[in-house]
C-alpha cells in the first residue's frame, strides 16, 4: 500500500515538474501541456444549455463548453466578470462542403453585353481558375450557368470589366445574380459610359450571400438600361466569378 502511495505521488510530482501530461502516449508533444492520443475515440466537452452556461460563476477567459441549445462549441472571449460566448466555427459540421469554392474567368471578348433590354447570361465561364468540388459546382460554359448541388448559404463575388467599342452614345449596362431565372440581391450599375473623352471602360461588381437549394441554377445576368451600342468584356481574364459555400 505504501509502495502504491509513493508511485501516485511520483506521478503527480512528475506532471508538475514537466508540466506535460500524455494520455495514451508516453511521449507527449513538446508544444502541448496535454497530449491525448487515440485513433478510435474523441474528446467529449462539458455539454450545457445556454441557461446552464450563463449560470457558470465567473467563467474564465478562454473557457470552452458545448452548447446543446445551439449545437456549437463556444468559448468565452471576454473577462470572467463580463463573459462573451462566441462559437468557435460558423460552419455546420453536418455538411461536408463549407469552404469549397470555384472560380472562373472569361475568354469571351466579342459578345455584346449591352445587346438589348432582355438580359443575357454574362459569358464568364470560359477558363476554370479552380473548382474544389465538381460534384458541388457543375458548370455549363455554353449557357454560362453554375448548378449548385447542395443546399446552403453561398457567397458570390463577380467583377466584370467592360469596354464600349461603338459610337459615343451613353450606355449603362446593369448586372445582377439570378437563381433559376429570378433576380436575387442587389443590382450593379455603371451610371453611364461612352466611347468618348476617356469614358470607354468601367467595371461592374457584385458581392452577395444567398441561400439556395440543391439543384438551383445560378447565372449572372446583364442587360442594357441605357442607349444601344456595343459593350464587350474588356480583355480575356478581366472578368471573374467566384462562389464559396459558407454554411
């Protein structure tokens, strides 16, 4: 019994001396005070409701819990006197695709994007910069659309560099996002541009977060809202489209 007692004391003192603890490993990583090794099981954090979390007396800065009401790992990012609980991640663990994205740029520089008052799809899907998941993002570079095959929230960035290549009439192309042929989000407008006095080039920009369903078809639509005349994409690679799943 005395031998066992001294062994326990030795282990406790060793932990204090080396300030490292290894569980299922005799060689904890030098950068870790606690190194837990397993290829079969995980770590289960304390699971609290929001009310139980808020009842914690003077929660330390950096205290971590699992909130069963919001299904989030949360951390106190403020003081114990005035705790501020924030989720460690805004992405849902039930989904496999947050952070995956695709980016395309144009090769088309001849299509008149100021053709008529009925919109056309911006011819931006010419060159793939990358596509992290070709099952999630299915590109139709003939009809200039992307089909999204997972329900969720997506951020879309579009930059269209355009140039007036005919007459000096004031032209005002306008651009927006469409889902299944219906406009969503804001419009991007130029004011006006013309082939005179250095007003030949301008840009249209969109930055939107939208909620879509699996199988929805997204396009970037552009149409004439001013005078007739030819407006083209400025040069190959000058117009780009980026979409990323964020939730």
